[in-house]
C-alpha cells in the first residue's frame, strides 16, 4: 500500500513539474523576431524620419498613443489633403507596413466625408499607427472617427478611428488650418476614388 502511495505521489510530482516547466521552456526558446508588434523605439525612429522632425517631438506624441493603445502591429505613411465649410472632404494615399509580413508594403488610398462645425483646409503628412490588424486586406474598410477629439502634442495632431477590433491612430503634421469639430469616416481602398463615399 505504501509503495502505491509513493508511486502516486512521485507520478503527481513529475507531472506537476512537467506542466510548470513547459511554459518556461517555450518562453525561453521563443524567437524574439516572432513578435509581430512594433516597439515604441522603432515607431519613434520611423516617424521622426518620415516627418523630418526631432525624435524628441515625435516621441512625445507616440508616448501618449502607446500609453493609451499599446504596441501597433502595422503603420501607414502617406500624405493627405482636406477641406471643409461645414461639410468636409479628406483624400490621401500611402503605404501600409505590417510587421508580420516582414514590412512588405501595400498601397492604400483613403477618402471620406465629414460634417460638423469646422472650416478651413490643410495638406499634411500622415503617419498612422494600426492596431489589431489581422492581415493587410483587413485595412480596406470604413473607419469612423471624430476629428474634434484630436489632441496636439509637439505640433502633431492625433485622433482615433475604429472598425471592430481594428484601431487607427493617425498622426498628422502639415500646412494650412482647419479648425472645429466634425464626425465622419475614412474609407481605405485599393484604388483612388474621386467620390468620397
């Protein structure tokens, strides 16, 4: 009887040890390049190079987005133009980079209407952080947003757009002036569309 108890205890201890050690071994052998998200340092460098701004200025804007949303798994770099007198339009184009695909680029166009209490026009560079993008095809959707919710950090405006789990955080800097509050959406497409709908 004692031998059976000792065998059960020994088998239980061995099984428990295997279960506890297994995740540690998997974590230890995991290749760091398997991570499919970008670090803050990677994004700060890419955005600073793109905007032609100081790393410190860009880091302040990115720090706020990372604090609220975490690490993105893709980003879009491009340029856009917008204008409004109550009703507005925005058009842009750029390249989507996704960490999982080894940063192979996908051409993206965006356009959309807005309505609200805003007036003016601007042309800007746009660097958009993308969260929870399962694959490059998933970007080709409509993303609602509120531009009045934009905040400015070191001369860079940031706001959020969302469609399901996918969240976009466009950061813009450029020339012109467009002020006020509006609601609308941006449709991301594979081809340039003249109609913003």
